[in-house]
């Protein structure tokens, strides 16, 4: 089958998978099935085993991210956008290392990101995969890795929310602010030096939201400010709101 030839090809050899296409729906369905399976077998998982999983995923996803970087250099895609491991969702990898291998404040920073934003951020990508799927075919390593990565984001987020005693309150949000500001400031700095678009803070690229493209056309910095604030508030507070509502329903049922 032709799909087996797609795994390691450079850009523009095959038609990209794209968003809202049959290929996207296939990968989305597979991701949902994988997520459902993982959650079912993890119903009785303990906090100790979650801590082990955190370490395992930190190492394995770092390895897979390394393959992604190697792929880009192998085919000569050396622009910062293609390989530099900073996006909003890639903070997940750093958060896993902090949560799994450190103690004290750094561990709490990692916990705040995994608990507070990964479910919403991972879900948003699976529905709107605006990076790899818009450049590579369905059977490509980067498409498969991207969908797996964000599926695991949701999985770990759910485990942390269900099993760990981490309240999504103001104290946790302040810790999320710290880890988010660290990476977003680095991204803005690098973007202005190299002309890159880390965290999509410089331009909307393939984001399927017309308002953001319109705003970018009016004022680039206004666009950056809006996206910066969306990252800062929407995933965390949406997660917090849903968790609170579920808690209220559980108490009244």
C-alpha cells in the first residue's frame, strides 16, 4: 500500500492529510479509540503508578521528539519553526520531566500544566491539527506522532485530574502562569530574532479561525497579544469550570 511509503518522506511528495478531511477523521477516530482504551485500563490506577507513567512518558516522548528533530535536519528543514521544541503543547514534555523527576516548586509547576491545560489543549489539537497534518500525508511519522502526542496529553491530564489531589485554584493557576510565561517569553524573543513563529505567537499560520487572520492583518502585535491571552486563560479556566461543574453534579446526585 502507498501509505507505507509515506512514513519518512519530505514535504510536497504526497498530498497533505489536512484538517477536516477523511484522513484527519481516520486519525481522530484512532486517537479516540486509543484514549478510550487507555482510560478503561487505568480506572483503578494508583497515584504511584501515575508517577511511574509520568517518568516513562517524559523519556519516551523526549525520544520521539528527538526523532522529529532528526527528521527535519535529515531533509534540510533547519528553520527554527521546523525543529525547535517549543510550542504551547510541547510544554507538556517539560512538565512531565518536572512532575516526574523533581520535587518541590518545580514539581508543582509541572503538575499545574498537566492538570490545568493538557485536556483542553490536547483536545483542541486533535480537532484542529494545524501543524503536521497540513504538511504531511496521513501515514507520515510526524502526523502519527502529533496525534499520539496530543492523545497522551489528554490521557495524562485526565489521570491527574481524577487521581491526584491538585486543586485548580488561584495558587495552581499562578504556578501555571510561571511555566507558561517562561516558554512564551522565550518564544517571543526567538521569534523576533529569527522571524520564526514558535507557539504561533507571530502569525496564525494554519489556525482555522478567520478572526485571528483578520486581526493579524490589522496589527501583528494585537494578534500576538490576543493569542498570548488565550493561551494564558482559556485552557486553564475552561478545565477548571468543567471540573467544578462535574464536582457539583457528583455531590447533588
